[in-house]
């Protein structure tokens, strides 16, 4: 893979998420948070706020992915595993995790969200191809899992997404030398499976609300490789939300 690809790069991001736009985005985020905490539907509330502030589609998507009502924060934080238990099996939302790391390695736009997760705006919509950052992303996952002495890692890949088979082969090849067992499942119902499991690695909000427990792995990895990553930071809105998170399950 000799071609350099910037996963998640959009030319207008510098303008739409630059210093001149941050105050407007934060104001819009506060308004959206207020509406969500009053019980408004995310789709309708985001449309209302987006229209009021004349936000672009990408700016609206950023708010939807970054802002969470207090009840969702409570649910997610109470299920978060802060320290990866030695000897556990982790269940990984493959495309979700790898794509976000590819975006980070591309120095493209990432969101630091209210629930502490890191989310991207890559918007691949069911199409995926391996790029020059893919191998490094996979190896970063392998390194941190080995360091934390997990027993097994199960990657779940969405079968309908293009190149899922090729990604499975690459994960298997690259992680085979590591000290933990690796299994890659290519299935049609990744979300519904992960929603029933513990030690889930994902930033998908719906899965986080339903799974038994979850690990914020990408935040840990990106913090290690770039402590000063220039996130668009919405986590400040969670400062007033007080909840005690679990350290281990």
C-alpha cells in the first residue's frame, strides 16, 4: 500500500471546525444538550438547532455524535471498565475501532465526546478499503491488548461492508504473533451481538447503552500516540455530570 491516504479528511473541515466556528458549535451543543435532557428526539432537536445556527451537515453530524443526554451518560459511565482485566476476552467492533484509529493516524478530524469516547466523521457508509494506515491501526490494538494481558480478542466485522474479508485476513495475519488468541467473525448483525456482551470495545452509542460493559480503548491508544491530538472537544459539557465509573467487571 504505497499510496498515502488521509482517512476522514474533508477540505472544508478547517473552516467548519476552525477557531472561528468553535464558539458557535459549542453554543449549538449546549442548546442541543438542553433539548435532549428535556426528552426531545435527537433527530428533531438536531435539525432545530442546526437550522437555528445555520450549521452544515457535517457540523450537525458532529453534534449528534458528540452530545449525549445525562441519562445516557449515566448508563455508559456506570458500565465503563476503566482498567482492562488480565485474562479477559474483549469483543471488538472491528470497523468502528479500526477506522477511528486510521483517522487519528491521518491527523484528520476527531471528536472528543461527552461520554469520553473518540468518534470520527469519516462517513464511509458501508464502503471500506484497506489503506496505508490500516496495518498500524491493527498493530496498535494488538500492542495495548498484549500489554494488558488479555486472553482473547474477538473482532466482529460487518459482512455487508466492502472488503470485510480482506480486513479479516489482515487482522489474523498481523495479530497471530501476539500472546493472546485472536478470532475474527464476519457477520450480518454485529451491533445486535455486541449489545449482549461484556468488555466491548466500540464508540457506537447504541451499543454502549445496551452492552454489559465496555472499554474505551481508542481513547487510551490515541492518548499514548499523541497526547495533544487536536480534538474538537465537547467533553467539557460533561463536567457538571457526576457519576462514579466502575474500574473493573
